[in-house]
């Protein structure tokens, strides 16, 4: 069952999407839920939201993960993005650990290129190639034919491979990989190796 804190964060993320001027009488809003496991033990929930209006789409992802090692760790993450005609326009990514902000990344299109900033460190970068696929958008659409994917966490365009039908591997800068598995075009599983074990996001039926 989705906890109250997750519901509040979902409401906030959806509110951010609506501020992108997507909400109208013709907007279509969809939600889906994923179970989060760490080494096959349930540790949290993830919610994705899509707002679709004409040629513009907005996506949001909110997750809360609670686990206990030497101390209790609560990780919350929120990503929101806006696409137009299938091309990324802007992206925001926040992560907190036990209430402390650990990630605050932003991307926006300007003069034909993308500008990114890590607002915690002040580091900036420029991406010149157009972005059509991100590690958020793949929750909503299978990235058929995609060779690259934008990572909100790393603020980089990464390589993606598809050697098995319905299975995509994103190659991370830390030499690890994230796996996305699809059935009939719908994402059913995301799996990656984390600091404390194998993390899975499993779609709820």
C-alpha cells in the first residue's frame, strides 16, 4: 500500500507537471506503480505519472526507499521532464538521503543545445545532440532503436544496447549496467546493482 509520504510526493510531482501548462480539458493523465526491492526484499514504492496534451508530454517519477543497515536509510527521489514532438525540453532530478539533498540536477534546451547544471556543486555542461530518450521516459515508452539515453543522475548521454528482444542495457559511467525489461511494449522490470545490493523496480499488476 502506498504510504502517505509517497502520496504527497506524487501530488507534488504531478503539480509540477501541471505547472508546465499541460493540464486542460484535452490532457490525458496516467499513473502506474512499481514495487522496489533490495536483494528481493521489499523496501519501497515508485510511482510514475504521464501527462499528455497534443504534442507535449510531461513525465514524473517519485520513489521512496527505506532500508536498514547500521542505521536506517531513507532515500527519496523525484524526476520531472517535458517533451515536445518527442524531443526533451527540460528535466529536473532531486534525491535526498535521510532528509539531506544529495542530488539536484537540471537540464534545459537553449539555442539548439542543452545546458545542464548540478546546483549543489555548481558544475555545468553542454550537450549538443538532440535527446529523445531518457532514463525516465523509458518507464513509459520502450526505446526501440535507441542507441543513447540521457541519465538525469549523471547528467550525461549514455550508451544503450538491445541484444535480446525486450531487454535493454544502459551502460553507466561507473562501469555498471542498468537493465530494463519489456513485455508487449510495457516496462515490467528495472534492475541495477547498487551500493548495498541488487535493486529492482517491479511493475504492479
